[in-house]
């Protein structure tokens, strides 16, 4: 990770919903987390037909119905709900998790996700778009190709997306795929793909996008599932020299509290990113994360220490 000059304006927060109505136990708990985001001032929401076994879009649509001031509703196409995120499948997965080793359930989940991918033929996209519009009450500001491979961005697909924008069915279209594939996918989009959403954590590579991309959205500021936060935390525990440098850098900055590492990561302002997607399943946590994004960037010494922590040991 390299320390780059931080943009003066903090990125706008988008509420992520991948964990809602599925991974979070209980629909009321998911609805309460949406309400927390709203109460924290978040007016942008990111969802997908694959989230919550297909239910999250409809729940988000119901949550936002009649609310004033919604700024962005982003959803996606191309990824169907994975096995075990839908209805009775969830129960099955719970049982499998209880009896099978974690490595096996992880492999099964990955295989199921692989089978759910790549639904980008024009007819399937049109059908998915009509369903998403229905579930989201007719409003889609951003329509993103979910986990798309560059080769899947065909002229036929681009034509469908261009028509959807021209018809006013969606505000803008773009990609939400793996960080390494993002630029190549956008480049095949004939200038139509103006939104790019990608992982922008401390361990992710920088992304260089053509100027036709006007909106860059970063997720995974703490790493997917908080993985980068855990990895850097482990480094602090296992590498005394790194821990000492970190402590010296954060002393007296406000980032020396117990949650200082998480807050410093949330304050990072990845280069070029206009918006950041945040998600938590823990009640009461989101407002602090939103405040950490707004408070950034951390003092330069903290940013440098973070960059050093994210650099693999020689
Ligand atoms: N291809 C795509 O389009 C794509 C891919 C990935 C994500 N997304 C979007 O981005 C959203 C967020 O995904 P993500 O990858 O950034 O995150 P994520 O996978 O949802 O993981 C966030 C992790 O950070 C932890 N966390 C959150 N706030 C924290 C805090 N203040 N302190 C410590 N830990 C904290 C959470 O734990 P707790 O739950 O315990 O708080 C969770 O483990 C998704 O919901 C989805 O909307 C899109």
C-alpha cells in the first residue's frame, strides 16, 4: 500500500446489504440495521438480486418506499442467489455447517457460487432488470454487472444496457467485479459503463480506470469480511517492531484507542474513490464507522504507519 494524497472531501457512505436477510439472523434485525444506516444519515444503498437468497432487494424496496431524500439505489445483475441462501436451503446449510469441516463447507459454497455466476445474456439481463425494478419500487440509479468477467461484456450486452439508460429504466450502468478485472471489464463497455465498484482495502491493488468512469465506489475498506483488519491486527500481535512503530505513530492522535486500527482503515480514503460501501451486522456499530470515514484522513504519521503495516515483511 502506498500513501497517496487524500481527497479533501470525504467519500460518501453507501450502506451495503450483502449480509442482510440471510447472514444476519432474523429479518427484524436486518430491518433494524437498515434503519440504523438511515438514522446515521446514509441515503445510498447497495444491493443485488443474489443477496439474502433473493429477498434483500424486495426488503430494501419496502424499506425505502415513501422515504424522502434517497440519493442512490444500486443493484446488480449476473449473479443468482447461491445455494443455501434461499428458503429451505438456509436450513440445510446450517445443518451442513454443524456437521461438516469448515474447509468442506467453504468449498461447497464456492462451487455453488460459481454455478450461480455469469448470467449476462441479453434476455436474462432484461428479465433480471424487470424483476429488480419491480422489487425496488421502480427505482434503480446504478445497475452493475455483478462479478462479471471482461469477456462477458459483449456488444449485445452493452446494447441492452445502453437502451436501459436511454429509456430511463436505470440511471447509470457499470461493473461490480473483482478488482483485478475491473479496468478490463470497463474497457469493453464502449463508454457506457460509467460506474466502477471494487474492493479498495489496504491490501488491494490500485485500479486505473478510463476517464469514462465517472463514479468510483470502494468496498472492503476492512477487507472482505474484515479480513484485512484481522491480518493487520495479527501483524501487530506477531511483529513487535511493527507494533512499536504503530504505537509511536498513533500516540495522542485519537487512533490509539482499542478500535484505532479499524477507524484508521475506515478513514483511509482510497485514491480516486468517491463513495465507500460499509456493512456491519453488529447493532450500534454503523454510526461510528460513518463518523470514522467522515473524520479521515488520519494524520500523515498514522497513514504512513498503516501503509507500513500493510506492506509484507521483507
Ligand atoms: N462485487 C460486489 O459488488 C461486492 C463485493 C463485496 C461487497 N459488496 C458490497 O459492499 C458491502 C460491504 O462489503 P465489504 O466487503 O466491504 O464488507 P463485509 O464483507 O460486509 O465485511 C465487513 C466486515 O467488517 C466488520 N466491521 C464492520 N464495521 C466494523 C468496525 N467499525 N470495526 C470492526 N469491524 C467492522 C464486519 O463485522 P461485523 O459484522 O461483526 O461488524 C464484517 O466482518 C456489501 O454488503 C455489498 O453491499 C459488493
